[in-house]
């Protein structure tokens, strides 16, 4: 049976995601650990599948309606992230099979990811403003024209970024949203913000799906929890998206970043 408390929590997180644009993992996973007492591994595994499902609708809109997904960049990110995600899952499975506790590794990784996400929240608006100022006036937003920062090294830099995200997201379920967006804004300063968001979403789906299925195979997914969160979060995201224009995000984002920073340090030093 679906739990009302989980549904309400899903709605609340979805509401914040819709208002702030912050990735659900950075909000959902700490909530599941601290409020409901789930083991970090179960919270991470469940949230990864939750993220892969909820992001599908966003990519559908970005690709079909806005044509705002740079699929070549998605491919480069996935070239680094998916093998690293599979490698990380293999290590976690081996630790699990041998009876070693993986909770501490996941907890520490979650703390680091939350701290990085908090920092990303504080600089993302700055990078977005700069990206809008240097955006090209024409409609040519190819990978080459967007790669103004590292020139001929943008391909290995993008693959390396994907690799880092692959490990971090698999271990913590955090990073596919805020960190991915900031990384793309830094790597491709001339890419429009709409394409940055669409590209990051498109890359997050296969990454979170692979990582989530891997955690499921290890036994780190609670299906009742997953269903409850989905029931609550989908309307929450819809409501939050409509409220985002009415809530002063410039005040809410620093508060949220500070909260994530404190939670991150708690995970790291507990």
C-alpha cells in the first residue's frame, strides 16, 4: 500500500524542484535518511529510479517542443558517465557480496555531493547570466560553436565531466541536476540556458536509470516508497513550476544552498 507520509513528502520535494529547479536527489535523499530513517543505500537507490522516471517528461518537452537538447553533448557525457556508473556498481556489488558495509561509502559520497551541489546553486545564476550575455544571436548552436572555453579539448573535457558525474550520481543520487547544469554552463558558455537544461536532463535519464537498476539488483530499492513518491511528486512539480514566477527565487536559492551545505557536512562528519 502507498504511504500517505511518503506521498506528502514526494509532493513537497516536487514543489521545491518546480520552484527552484534544484535536482530532486539533493532534497529527496536526505529527507528519506533523516525523516524516515531509511538506510542511505536504499534512499540513494530508490531516488535514482525516481529521478529517471520523473525526468522523462521534462526531456519530452525539451526535445519535442523546444528542440533544446544537444544530443552530441549528451553522447559525450554518456560516454564517460555510463561506463563509470557500471564500474561503480560493480565495486558496490562486490563489497555487498563479500559482506562489507557500503553504507559509510555512500553516506560520505552523499555528503560531498550535497556540498558541491550547494556551491553549484550559488554560482549557477551567475554562470547563466554570463551565458545569456555571450549567447550567439543566430540559431547556430552546434557543439563546435558552443565549445568556446576549451576549443579542441572540449571533447575529452566533456567525457571526463561525464565520468565524474557517473561515479558521483551512482554513489549519492545527487549531481545529475545542479552539478550537471553548472558543468555544462562552464564547458559551453555560448550554449543557451534552455539547451543547457534540456541537455542535462537528457543525459540524466540514462545515467540515473542505469544506476537505479544497478542498485535495484543489489537490493537497494524500496518499490512501495518509489510508487508513493511518484504519486506525490508529479503534481508537486506541476504546482511548483506554476508558482516559480511568483516566488522570489533569489532569496529561496541561498537559503536552500545553506541548508544543503549543512546537511552535506553532517553526512561527511557523522
